[in-house]
C-alpha cells in the first residue's frame, strides 16, 4: 500500500465512527480561529488585489466574510489567501505548518456547494488536518529549508478535506491526494524578500486541493507512489527516499495545534512572550540600552530582519516584534500600523537589539519553540526571561474564553458587533447545524477598521 493509499484508507474508515467529543470541539475551535484570521485578512491589500483581479462571479460557494457568491475554485483560492494574509492563522508546531488556512478554505468552498451538515464539515476539517499534518511531519525540517510547507503540504490537507466532503471511496480519495502532490507549490524566497505574495501560497493550496478532489471524483488518476517514488514529493522536496507516515489519529492533529496570540510570524512568538513578561515586571522601554534575543536557528533565519521597511517585513523581524512588544504591550494588528512602524522608540530599540542562535534552544526545536530575551538598562541592570514554549502552543493553550476574546477583538472591528456576534454564535454551534447555508455571513463587504492602518498600509 502506498502512502496516499494508507492515508485514504484511514480517512474512509473513520466514517464508520462518530467524531470523539474532544476532536469535534477542537475542530470547532479551529474554525472559529480560522474566521478570526480570515476576516481581517480579507481586508488586506493582498487579498483585495487578488479579489479584484479575479472579479468573482455567480456560483454555489461564498467569499468570507462578504457572503458574495462565487464558484468553488475561486472561493477556495480567495478565502485561503485571506486566511493567511493577516498572519493570525493556526500552526502545527512540530511540522512548521499552518494547516487551517488552506484546509478550512477548501472545506468551506465544497461544503457550500454541497450544503452539507455542520458535523460533516467538521469531519472534513479533522481529516484535512490529519492528512496534511502527518505529511508535513514526514517531510520534516529539511523540506522547510526551501519550501513553504503551508503552500506545499497544505494542498494535501485541502484535497483530503474536499475528498471527505465529496465522500470519495478509498481509491478516488487516494487519487485526489496523488493529484494534489503534483500541484503543490510555495517557495520560501517569497517571504524572505520584499513581497506580498506569501498569502497566495495558502490560497493556491486550497484551490489546488479542491481541483484535485473534484477531478479524482470524476476519474482523473494520479500516481499513487507520488510521495515515496524515486522522483516523488519526498525525494524532490526533502531528500527523503523512504517517505512514510505514522500514528494516524493518535492523537488527531487538530487537537494539537497552536492558536496564534500575536499577529506575526510564529517564530517570533517565544521572544515576544518573554518581552511581554519583562514589560509586565516593570521594564521601561525608554530605559533600555541593549536587547539580546537568543533562540533557535530557524527563527533567526526566517525572522532575522533587522530593519524592516513595511508591515510584511516587520512581521518577520524578531528585532521589530520584540521592540513593539516592549513599547506597545501587545503585537496585534495595531503593531503593524504606520504609526507603530515609524515609532521612534521602537526604532531606537531595534537598533539596540542583537539576535543569535542558542545551541540548547535550537536542539529543542521544532517540538519546542523557545527564546530568551535579555535587556540591559542605563543603570547597567540586566534582566532576562526565558520562554520554553509559546502562548497558544499545545502545552500552553488558549482557553475557549481566550479564543472568544481573540475573535471579539478582531472580527467586530471589521464587521460590526451585531454581525460578528451572530456569526460567532453559529460557529460555536456547528455540530448542530443541519445545513451550512444556515451560516449567514450577512450583507456587504468587510469594513475597514478605523485607526488600524492594516488595510491602507499592508497586511497586519
């Protein structure tokens, strides 16, 4: 049995068993968090530009949060792009992977077309997370050196979610995953250089996954050994000749995701958390003469910018995000507005910041994402804090109430409180929803939040 056949057999076999309560609840949380990321993401220049370029027309699927009707492929592409554009989407920590953005976008598009139940939708989300995360784990850190796992492996997660909703049998389900592999894409250079193209990785993955599932459902066949074959995904993208997956459903990966607490690259989070702790203990930004950040190698490589020019670069800068945390007390949307990006105190602290790899912390990654922040003040006093995990990681998770607070901070600012409250109420009741069409996104396009700056100045 090939790897895609193994994954397909597992997925189809799950249909005989109701979702366990903890798995169902984790899937609901994932969807609530996805909407928290997608609503502000839909208002970013990247998402708006793509929407304008495609000029969506009539169809059975809907754009989020406007509710505009469009075809299934376009809905997956645009919603997946929006979900990743504000850097607020979830993470599967052990695999350098954002599962929600492409997987849930694909699931929403196909669920709209089929008008399935909320329970069926949540099962598809669960299967999509499991498929993508297990493949991402198998691909490992070597894949992430050059490829953006969310764009590449996200295609598998999206295809699995769509295939589950389409109720493909095991053969065609495997075919969908095989086709997804040959459409997978996403290069890290896109976010290591000035660019606004990174969110397109998640959107493309969602669209390609939907196409793969729809095509496989009609009989288009893929190469079933596409993951482990001599010229397959494993060898081509990670140098792995014996590509394999294991531990399917033990536990389900949707129960072990990281919910983002900050609106930027996850590799900055441990350092931000440490900086916020120092601030809470009385460290005053105007007194600081030096900042040292010690963390794992991938964080310094991906988020090592020392003088970011705009919001997209700032989200991938340890120096900026730590300085912003010390000055502003939070690194959410407002931290990437023009007034924050040009704040003289933040800029001064950035110039006083050094970043280096700590070998001990590096050995903990990717299972632990740790950082140490050390500050020196003008009196020569040195204070430091070490974070061995990140707020929102599986070992320090956000509670349901904290997840609600994240939604309430982000979504009403764009949609208004009554509309946002109605959407939130329906999302938390997804298991009881008889038809996905009962999820009413309401009228009109997303609103630009006053004073946020993210819509005019770039993705937050």
